[in-house]
C-alpha cells in the first residue's frame, strides 16, 4: 500500500544523488555507535569517519601509517585522528572503498537536550 512506500533521496558513497523508492527498509545500512563498537578487533575492525562507517578489516595490515594507529580507533570515531594526520585525497578514496553504511542519526531534539546517542540506543532497545 502507499503508506508503506517512501521516496527517499540517497547520497551514495560516490556522491551521486539518486532518487529511489524504498519499501520500508532503508537503502543504506545504518549502525549505532554500540554496533560499531562491537567491531574493535583485528579480525573485524570498523571505524567511523564523519558519521560514516567503514569496515577496514582488510586494510589494517596495508596501512602505510601502520596497523597500530588504526587499531587504536577500532570500533570508534577516528574522524579527528584521520583529519589531523592530513591524509591525501588518495587516502580518502581508499577509505571510501571500505564504506558499509551510516552512523544512525539522533533526532535534533535529543541532541539539543544533550542526551544524543544514549536516548537512541534506549529507543531501539525498547522498540
Ligand atoms: C582507517 C582508515 C585509514 C585509511 C584508509 C588511511 C589511509 C592512509 C594512506 C593511503 C596513507 C598514505 C599517505 C596518504 O595517502 O596520505 C596513510 C598514511 C598515514 N596514516 Fe592513515 N589511514 C587511515 C587511518 C589512519 C588513522 C586513524 C591514523 C591515526 C593517526 C592514521 C595515520 C597515518 C599516518 C601517521 C600516516 C603516514 C605514514 C607515513 O609516514 O608515510 N591513518 N594512511
């Protein structure tokens, strides 16, 4: 029925704007901070950069800057570290190859109240 259909504008990792029709399930996978945090090991290493989630498991050993600096951020937000190092455009392209989805957005209200991710996790748990 028409209620279960939604038209969504989705920005793909390659930054092409697409209009797509979805049937309740979101087109781009979304992960909570807790889900990302579960992937903090050498055999499964996810990181967050600019609210996007990357599975860099197969890259850690190839990283020109070394395995350790990435593992320091395994399961966590590496935005500041990644930016501070001043990675090249190539590094951003390499990173984009490991994109798996978006970090869940928290409602503006929750953010304004300063509660953020915690509230969203509770909502998911009680859904
Ligand atoms: C996980 C995503 C990451 C990717 C895809 C990535 C990619 C790269 C690439 C391609 C280079 C080669 C130089 C360049 O192109 O800029 C590089 C170098 C480097 N990266 Fe990363 N990097 C990542 C995360 C990090 C993090 C979290 C740190 C933490 C500080 C870091 C620190 C460095 C350092 C220090 C170098 C310089 C190595 C050298 O002396 O040549 N990288 N990275």
